[in-house]
C-alpha cells in the first residue's frame, strides 16, 4: 500500500461515549488520501472494542498500549507508526467537519515552508497567513494571538518537521502548547481558517483537570527552557523582557492566592517555580508589551483559486438561464475598487456550483463598476448600477429584489468566502428546511448543527451570547422569508441585527460552523459597542419596541429579566464613557434613560439564564438536534 498524504492519529483513553463519533468524522472526510491510527491507552471501558469495529487493514489501525503511558507519550507512540507526509493528531472526544482535512492539506501543500498549521481565528490576521519564527514569537509575546494554546485537534504537522523538533514532551500536561511554540521557534507557522472541527466540552476531559495552580508552574519551566534555546528567534533583550513578563504573571498569581487565604497553594507555586523574594518586585512593575508586528490582512488569499479540490463537486453544471439557482450571492457595493475583485474571486473559487452572483453598484465614483463589468456574463454573474446613491441598506434590499435563488447569501465587498462556504451553508440549510436563517458565528453553549427555536434564539442573544451581531456576510437566508420580513430597515441601526431579530421570529436559527468566511477589516470586540450604538443615537427605542411587541417570542414573565440584562450593559457603557473622559455623552445617556448616578455603583451585572453550561440535547429548551455531525455527514455535497 502506498504511503498516504495524511496520517490521522487518535490517542484515546476511556472515551467509550465519544470515540465512535470521532472515528466516523474522519471516515466522512471529503479528502480521502489518509490513514487512521487509533492508539488505545489501556482503557478500562469499552473504548478499545468500539474502535476495533472500524479497523480496516492498513487504512484504519487500532493499537493497544499494554499499560497506561499517559496523554503525550501516547501521542508520540502513534506518531512512530505513521507513514504520511502530514501528521494530524485528533482527540477521541472531538469531531472533524467534512472539509477539515481538505482545507488543512490544501493550504499546507501551498506553503511548503510551514512546519506547523494551526486552525484559529486571531484578529487581525486573515487566514491563510504565514508567520516566520520571529513574527510568530513576537506576536505571541506581545499578546496579539493565543493560537499557540490550540490543542492537537486544531493543528497539523509536517511529519519530518515534527520529528526534527523532538516530538511532545511527556513531562507536561500542557505539552501541546510547548510543542506548538517549539515548532514556531524552528519552522514557519501557517495560520489556517478556524471552524474546521468541533471541540467537545465534558467533565472527563483533561482540560477540566487543569487549573492555573497546576499548569502555570510547569509553563514557567518549559517556557524558560524555550527562551534559553540557542536557536530562539528573539533577541537577547526580547527574551529577557518575555521572561520578566512571565515572572510577573506568576507572582501576581501567588499574591492572588495569598489575598484569598490560600497559603498552601501560594507556597506550592512559589516552590515549584523556584522564585526569589526579588522576583516579587516584578509583580508591581508595569507590563511592557512588544510592538505589534505588521499585518497584511489579505496575504496569500489567491492560493485558493489555484488549488482546486481533488474531489469534484456533484453539481457538474450550472442550471439553465430559466432555472433558479440554489444560492444567490449578493454583493452590494460602493467605491470598493480596492477589494471587489478579491471578493468576486472568492465566489468563483467555491467548491459548490449551483449559485448566481449579483453585484449592485450604488453609483460608485471610482473603478468599482469597471471591475464588476469585467466579471459579468449577463447570466451567472449579473451587474447592475444605480443612477443615484441609494444608501447601504437600500442597496442590500435592491440586491435581494434581483435574486432568483432559494437562498440569499450577502457578501460585503471587503470580505471573503472560503471555498467550502456555499457548499456547507446550502447543504445544512437543506438538511433542516424549517430553518429560516443560518449564522456562521458563535455557537456556544450549543452545538453546530442545532436549530434554535425563536424563544431560545432571542433569550440567548439578549441575555448571554451576542448571536445576532454578525455581519450579513456571516448569514444565509431563505429568500421567501426575507421578503416576508420586509428586508432591511434603514431607519433602525444596526439594521443587520434588527433584521436578524425579526427573521428569527419566523422560524429556526441554524448554527453554522465558524471559519466559512473572513472579514476584511477588524471589528471592535466590545459587546456593548456593537449592541448599543442605538442607545447613544435613538435611546434603543426599536430594540425595546421589539421586546414589547407581539412578535417577540420571549414569554412575558422573562421580558423583565432581559430588560434588566440590557440595562446592565447600558450601565457598563456609561462607566466606559466616564473612564475615558467622555462626560457629555455619559451624562446624556444617564438623563435619557433615567439612570441615577448611584446606579453606576450599585448595579450588578445581570447574568442571563443561558450563561450557564447547557445540556447538548436541548430538548427541554425546544432546540432541534440535527444529528448531522456525524455519521450522516458522509457523502455530503
């Protein structure tokens, strides 16, 4: 048997509830040039027996440890048995989406200098982005990215680079983070799109047993070892600065434990790290950050069109001009000559063929129209131009009026679609026809593939998870429902959020995987900056009106709790304005919403009912479990 391109290794112990789903998610991959090795680390339950049911010659092998070796020694034993060019570790309680290996391998092949690929979403970079060792460590030490803490399920190694780096260090519980940073010290690191796999959270996973008290001391040990390595890319001064920041963090943890009366825990950390009294002075020092490294937000995007999928799309032809496509991709555009071509190219690179593209130019004064016309063919790609500027949301509505597809997929001209975007979105919407809106955004505390009923969608959004803050680029909408809802309302800002709230009253809200698209520009990470621009402008009247309206799916008994939660966010906003010297705006909000000054000190933040851990079944809450990941993912699209 020829050597496969990718070797998938699943080290597992006592995961009888999850191992079958994990293995089946590998079997469901669109990319087929792989081998799978399951290493059973002396499980005491039926994990080994379940894994043996999937054994298939050299393609799927199950190896049993005679005794328990531990987490990362088991990873290393699996690596010794592999034959592939790439090494993909995957944990026995996680699930790969069907496009995971295809995306990872395509990009690793396109960037042969990368020794490590990490599926993550660290603003402000847009994947794929290649970091040199110096860039990777500077970004890490400056706190620009936490991607090196990604576990093995989110990474892929070039096998020869993994062996040259020396494999996982079995001394540490955080050996995966140590390995990632060790690889970043020796080889280029490739940032891959996020949302390629699903991380399962449960009580028996190793991460739940890891606390700052037992992980920071070992992090202190291996981090200092890496900084003292002779080939480390940072300069001597930079390494000293990074070490001072590490000591500062450890000392602050010790002081925190002492303040809480946990003297034994503080002493244990102090002794494990081998600190001195002189080090405690660093706990009060100012944190010196490295300057940020330059960001090229669009770097290397053209690799997608040049790397077609090895698995052909099942739709071999586009429907005739008289037929309706499944998806209408809509680009409302105004003066976007710098980005429009890349947005269009990302649509042309889709692994899914049943689409049309409509570009509506809102009376641009630059070269936008010329660029759009160069792609238009009058049938599959159509271009329209308004004689007068209509405005952003009016132009969105005009795009929808011109669409012929069953689903509407908006794409802003400065954003991009990954090649699997339309394939995944359309298939999942077809799988659950009772849904009216699909969102590629935050799924916590639910699971991707769930369709939230209106009440659950509203309460989780307004009291815990800002689900409806996503840009239209992250959405796919039933065209008929969009028309029933009346489209975007330009008089209500943010109009995208307001439309999503109205749409969600008409049917289910489907949670789609992350990593289907990339935003071309960073967005603020403050929830209240997104949710409450209307607090500053119009007193949040439309949001309060929606909550009090008959269409609101929240029961009357719960509405007061939601309003109190919103009030808590408003007070946070006012406190933020005071801290930053914006007194006039802060006083205006206080008077407009009848908030007393004393409330700024007495108000406690109201946590919603959905901020606690959720049972994934969600049957009591009215959620519909799709069960599409896996095993029914086999053969999709």
